[in-house]
């Protein structure tokens, strides 16, 4: 009986030690106990919420989380929200605090954040991972993620750039 009890306790400890930290890669909903929304993604200016033309990616330790595809900001047209689902962070203990970053870009300007010309990011924020306890705790949505803007060049900026390029070409021909 003592051997069975000792084996059970060791098994539970080993299972708990192997638990991985999980993140709910989503910003839908409000801050707990309030009507204040979680951080939103804005397009071009604060006041214009991002729609499904914006891709969003989760970053941890400065790199995109492996095995997690970028998701569309499409939890509703023009809501600035995204629903990426539950993500497991490798080598992160459940219930620990990690620093995350959310990066977003206009998909038509590049396939990834690094290639895109219209992009923005939340900056680093602290997040407590889920997955700890028995039964394992579910991860919360991205509490602590600040709202941020995906910069979109104004049409007049693009027009001025085109005029300047044209002037350079004309000057070169002379």
C-alpha cells in the first residue's frame, strides 16, 4: 500500500513538472470585472479598428512562436480583435510569468511582419501562463496587452514619394 501511494505521489509530481505554459492567443472580451476592453489593434489611427486585412502573430523572447501561424484580425469586422486559440510555449513552466509581444501587419504589404511595409506591435507585456494545477488551469486571454496601431502610409505621402521619384528620373535624363 505504501509503495502504491509513493508511486502515485511521484507520478503526480512528475506530471506537474512536465506541464507546459499555455497562452490564449486572443484579445476578445474585457478586462476582468470591468467593461474596459482588452488591448485592440488599430489600423492607421486610433479610432479605426483593424479588420480582416490585418495579420497578427505572437512573439516570445523576440521570435515568432514556432508552430503558430499568423491569424487574421477577424473576430468581427472592424473590431480590432483576433482569436488565435491556445498556444503552448516550449520550455515554459505552467503558471509562470513571461514577456510576450504581439505584432500585426497589413497582409497585402508583406507575407510576414519583417517583410511588410505597414506594421505595428504591442511592445513587450507580462503574461501569466495557464496550464498549472490539477486540473490544469485554462490560460486567460491576453491580459496586459496594450492597444497599438498598425501604421498605414497616407495616400498623400505615397503621392509625394511618386512625385519625388519622377523628378529624379527627369533630372537624370537631362
